[in-house]
C-alpha cells in the first residue's frame, strides 16, 4: 500500500494521537492512527498508505496485529481520527453486539464490531473525484447514516471558487481550494461519550472550512526534525462554528443536534442520571439533559473550559472535577484552575474571561522583545512557524503581513 522499491513509508506518519482503549475480556487494545506523510501531497506515496488514518486492534499482551479498518484511503486532507475510540455493548436486530465507535474529522462516526473490525451498521466504498497528480484513491469509505457536521459548502467564501461544492474527498493541487470538513473537525481531539440506556454517542465537533493546497515535491526524505507536510492549509474569513450531536449507535443517525456559534472543543461526559457535561470556549461548564440537549445548569470557570470533566463518587457523594485552562485550537482564554462541584457546593462563579485584546501601533521602543519571544514560542509558533513563515497549524505568514504593512496589529489573548 506504499510505493515499491522506496522507503518513503518510513517517513509516512501514522502516529497514535490518543490514549488507547482496552477490552479486558477480548484481550485487545484499540487505537487510531494519524495521517500519512507528506500530509498534503500524495503523489510520492501512491497506494492506500496503511496503516495511516486507521483504527487498529492489537493483542494487549503481545502487541500482535489482530485487525484494522482504514477510514480514509491515501489521505491528502489530514482527515485522520484523533478522537479516542469508545467501546460499548449494544443490541442490534435483537442481538447483543460488542461495538466500537470513533467520531472522526471526516464528520462521520465509524461503528465497528470490536471483535473483528467489521462494520456494525454498514460502511460503503463509493467512487470519489480523482486527480492523477495526487494519486488519489478510487473509492473512500462512506458510513451509512448521518454525518454530524456539514460535508459540503453551500456558498463560496469570499475570494475562493467552489469546486465540486467543496465536498469531502474533493482533490486539489497547488491552488488553494476550500472544502468541508476542515482538518480541525468534524471531531478532533475532544473525546465522545456513550449512554448505554439510550444508545447515544455524544459528539463535540467543529463546523468549519479549510483551504487546502499542495506543494510540488520529489520523493526525497525530509531533513531530520523538519515538518513533512508538502503543502498547506488555511482558513477563510468565515467564522468557525460547532456542533453538539447525539448519534444513535443503533442506526448511526442524529437523535438530536445543536449548532453553536463557536467550536465545540471540550469533549463530553454523561452520567447515569441523564446529565451531559460539556464545556464552552467562553469559560462556561454546562450540564444538559442527555435525552434532549436542553441546558439545565451552567457555571463560569474563568477560562476556556476545553477539558473533559471527570465524574466520581466519594463517601456517598457525587462530584464533578473540571480543569479550566483554555486551548490553542479553540482560541479560548488561558487559565489554570481546577474546579470541584457537588450538589451542595457554594462557591461563586469566576469572572468571565476577556475574549481577545487588539494591540495596534506598538512602537519599537516600547516592545519587550524577550517577553514577546516567549509568548510567540508558546502560543504562536505552531501556527505561524519558527521564522513566522506560516506553519502546520494553518497560520498565515507574518512575514507576508509585514510586507503589506499589517505587522503592527497583533491579536493577543
């Protein structure tokens, strides 16, 4: 599934992005893998590129391969699945089945039999648009059921021309092309949770657009320590939205759904009492009715509430622990607070965090260069690159902004 007579597979990515799950009874360890490399140019890595963008099961004691399911063949869109897999048992057609589900960046939930990796609901291989320059795969897996984020663009964003309605799996080359979902979502790192009573999987996701472009390269391996992306992705002037969705694992269809004005980037946890806990980028921790999505309670934590809460019982009392710290991809205010909640708690909420502060026309003599370098390396380098040339996180080149006189405007949290 990689080009013959080369060692490009050695630089092929497929890293493990999340904590694996274990079925102690079956003795299996489950995890998913990242995209192949180079990221945005598939010309030098013809084939499906196993075992990238795949759910993999191995023997927990020996590490021996047991099965895999590839979600995206020959991925050129960075649509791997970093959200943790979820294990559950569910009755389908009168039979109790051992299920595994993963919500992916593609905007679909992949539901498999965790004993053998076969689809529980059904996943069809369908033809997709082709571009020989990208050595694209002839077909891609399409899960039967609903997606939890839009997978096409209704209206072209300003400055871009729509190709194939911006649909998922549309190939591109060196001219930036807009597609949905963005490579930050559907579902990114935030984990999903499962309710065995209703059979619902609760998915926290982003509804966004990415502009993809490839860089024409040869098959030479990258210098050690360098990024191996062979292209770039960017954003549009349109805001990133979010979705919170209850997916019925019996049918892989939407049971209820909410559209948010910002990314859903905290993950979900649900309780046996019918509560669903989910954080918001503006600092709120919320509790919803898991059957309907109705909001029942909220608390301001003072920073981006982007971690997944923990629920536990101690000496007969139930508690919810939440870490409020913000997140780079959510674009939320930073913090460092741990909150502990119970039904008889009495602490007042924290002040709401400031969103962003726009600093303009900073004179050179007033600049604290050492502090600026520390802030840049901590918060900006991933997206804008070591030399401000633009980075893997999708940030534009600040050097180009400087050339058009915009370098005196910086947005700082």
